[in-house]
C-alpha cells in the first residue's frame, strides 16, 4: 500500500492576514501567595514559581492604529493654484471683450461669478487631500467651470481655459487617474453639447 505525500497548503488556501485584526499582547497576572498556618498560629507565605504566571490576552486595538502615521508631503510638493486660476480668468476676459461690448448677459455675469470664486479659493484654497469629502469639493470646483463653459457657447467659450486649473487641482490632490476621469467626463459633456 502506497502512502501519499502529505498535501501542502497553497498560498491561495491560506487565509490573508487582516491589517485590522487584533494582535495578542502579553499580560502578567499576579496570583495570591499560598499560605500555610503552623501549629503556633503563624502564617507563612509560600513563594514559588507559580506566583507570576503570564497569560496571553488579545488586544482590542487594531494593528493599523498601532502603526505610526507617516505625514503626507504632498502639500509641500504641490504648487498653489491661484496664479493658474487668475491667468485663465484673464485669458477669458481678453477673449470675452467683444461679447462684453455688445451684451453683458451671460458672459459678464459669469465673469464676475468666476472672479468671486477665484478670490475665495485664493484665500481659502482647496486642500490637497485624497478623501471622499475632498473629492466632492474638487468635483464641485470642476462643475462650476463646466457650467461657465457650457453657458457661453461650449468650446467657443472664452472660459474654456478655466477647466485647466480644475484639472491641476484634481491631479495634485487625488492623483492623475482621478484627474483624467473628471476632465474626461467634463470634456465629453461639452463635446456632446457642442456637436448637437
């Protein structure tokens, strides 16, 4: 009778170790001294090796919280966006000069609204942080400039360059993948409206 070789566990059959799983910690419990009473009524403590017994206890703190947090250097590496915003707005003002000479609506109103928004973001810039709340703020920033472009003749709009700072903001805060996704969606909407 042939005896088969013991089966080896493959990597796929092993359970992945979770980062948030609690890790065991060593807790030393002190047990009471064993005492004996002699015939004369004297109490003697009997010290032996069983007085201090280590016991393994699972900690309720996840491993991810015990690891040191590395501060992000993304804020130090990314440049401010205010010059890009104002540069795109100045280009839009030059491109809208002919329209402003004939009619203020809607180009003049949108120009004032974009100037106010650029002023607010200059003094209170959007932080370069990749989380869900900040992605919503960046999406709202792109939506403002997308609306300005679509309300002023789509790709013929003088404010088309204001989408560039929104792309830079998405790239600095959340990385190039999110920036391409966001600006790809904006460009698709403008193109569809421009061609129809």
